[in-house]
C-alpha cells in the first residue's frame, strides 16, 4: 500500500507540473492537442504537395526520355523514285475497277464514223491495247496518301525541281513554288489523274531531258512571263491524252510497238513547243488560254513532226551546239492569237500573276462526231 501511495503521489505531482507549465505558457492541454493536430495536417499537406511535384517531374522526365534526339544526319529523306519503278507499281496493281470506266477511243457515229474509218489514222495494234488501256486507267487514278509510291512520286517531283534534298510536308503553300495552285496538289489533277504526275516524273527523272525541264521551270518563275509549272505540265498531259484517244498517235505507237514511251515523248515534245513559243513571243499568263488551245490543235495535226523536232533538239544538246528558242521548224502560217498584245501584256506582269490560269479543260470543247475534250 505504501509503494502504491508513493506512485500515486508522484503521478499527481507530475500532472500538476505539466498543468503549471502549461498555464505558465498560457496554453491549455486542449490547445496543445489542437496545435499538434494542425502541425501534423500541415506536415501531411506539404508532403502531399512534394509527392505530387515529384510525380509530375518524373512523368515529364519519362516523356523526355521517350523523345529521341533528331540530328541532321538522321533526317534521311525518302528515296527518289524512277519512272520505271512507278510504272511497275501500276502494272502490278489491280486496276480492274478503273479499267471499266475508261474511254480509250472516240465514239463516232454517222458520217463521222465512216469518214474516220476510210480516211482516219490506223487503229492501234491489238497487242498494244492492254498498254494503251493501262495509260487511261492511270489517268483515272487519284492521288492516294496511303500509297507510298504516290507520295514518293510527289516528293521526287518537288525535290528535283527545287534542287532540295529534304522531303517537304504533304500539304502547304510550298507546293505553289513548283506551280500547283494551292496547298494540295491532288486538287489540280482533275481530268488526267495520276498520269499527269507520271509525266512530270518522267520529265524530271530522265537525265537527258531534265535540263529542259529546269529551263521551263526557270521561265515559269520569270517576273513577267511566269506561269504555274505543274499546272502547265498537267495541260501537256491532257493534250497528249487527247491525241492518244483520238488515235493520232496510233501510227507511231504501232511503228515503235510502244504506247507509254511514245506518249512520254509526245508530252515532252508538246511542252518543248509551248516553251519555245512562250519564250520567243513574250507570252504571259493572260495569253495562256489561247496559247494552250493553239498548241493542242497544232500538236494533234503534226505529231510526227513534233516528235522529230524533239529528237533534233536532244541531238543538238548532245552535240553541245545549243538550241534555238523560236519554234521556226514548225512555224505557224498565221500569227498566234494575242501576239499584238503580248508586249503590252508583259508590262503588266504583276497583274498577270494574279490572274486565274486557264487550262485546256476550261475552253470551249471541240466536236468531232461525239468527241469531246475531257
């Protein structure tokens, strides 16, 4: 009992001491407990904030680790594509649905059909029909972002014309630099489809005719005589396609036992003629509609001469004798429409640059029986 009393007394003494000490500091026991809880809450809140900051920092660091550094030497552009590789793509692709909708020849009736049969050009050989139909099927094919070959063709054209090594974005105003009319080249391919890109690809990838392509491209950038290069190229394809459909190229195709190669050469020959006419006669964008119409009619009347003239031009280049800039070997009997106003038009170069470019498809169609321009 004595020892228990001593412990009890000691406990009472300690309680009084704590109470006295608390009173001396003007703090009650409840205040001490409340202060402790508040301090603990503040500590927990600070710890939570720190944890969240650490977690966010870790996430940001993880994200940085997932980003691979891109050095200049790592920016490998897509490989250029040759015309033959692109053509092989279409030769090995199922184009059955497109082949059902092609019109490889003109539908003629009545006297027009009889006259064409008796006096018109020969029909294309049966063993060339498949190749001819392939051409028209490609002209029905639209640009497909999901096809790597299509994208490589587009990139190759841009890089060869601008002499750049890096790929460019699929969409953007940079396409206007090579003569498309907007940020998406696909919108300019109406009527000729992917065939127009194939022709431009041939133009820039054949080493013998690439210098001509760059000369024409340079003229298209002229401050006064400028024109949209790729849109003009599309119109050259349209003229070539019309000539093939109207069978004015059949004789040459039969002779060479080729369709694609003949069409390529005719496209280049037509572009050469337009280039020399445009340059020598000081044409501007305001003359484009009449010039294109004239070039089309003249090309279809003289396909053999056009092709021979291209051959002569290339021979002169190979021999290093230069080339003539005026189309004298195929000069017209009458002045070209708009000749009298060409000088006046050249003085308003800026006005011409803002004008809408007139393509062959926008001109009044010529009729031959039931024939219409596409």
